[in-house]
């Protein structure tokens, strides 16, 4: 898993890796929408120490993966991005990296199409429709 943070002076997020514990806790939070350390500790059937959960959620908060609000003496945590939004940003970042960091973009695109077509013909059709829609959108400003 990966997480995003804003780099100073940049509007684009940087991408760094989440650890397996952070990923597991994010998945728990995505499932319940919001939680306290105590609720998460109870839900995990005491598999992790309370302080480990507390420290990890604080770290995720500092990474801007979580927001929190104080209720009494405890914080209630919720995800800053939905799991779908998060996965979309990861995909955009990784594909962008692959296209920027190679000499031959055609090789990357060809490999992507090969993987998609082998896995799912319907997905390949959706990809074709997205490409056509993007071309139409890019032509519109020229017509003005």
C-alpha cells in the first residue's frame, strides 16, 4: 500500500509506502468509517497492544491519511480518502511513473493493454471507450 503527502511548494502529492500494520488499520477504518483506539482494539480481539494501535493511528493522522476529532478524552479517527479514491490515486501515480521513467512509452502502454486484454475483454472495451472520450474532450477546446 501507499500513502500520499503534499510536498512543500508542490500541489501534487508525493507517494510513500504504508507498512503492513498501517495498511491493516486503514482497512479496518474504511470498513467502519470512524473509530476510536478503544473500539479498534476491541474489534481486533486484542491481537495488537492498545498503545501500538494508538501510535499507529497517530502516525496515520500525521501522514494525512486520517482525520480526528476529540470526544471527551479520546480521539475519533476517520479516513481522509475513501478506499476507492486512495486506490485510484495509487494507480494514477504508478502509471504516471511508468510512463515518465522509460525511454519507450509504447512498450509500457503495450504491456498494459496486453495485461488488460488477457484478464478481461470487457475491461479492454472500457479502456477503448475511455480513450475515445478523452480524445473528444481534448478536441473540444480546439473547436472554440
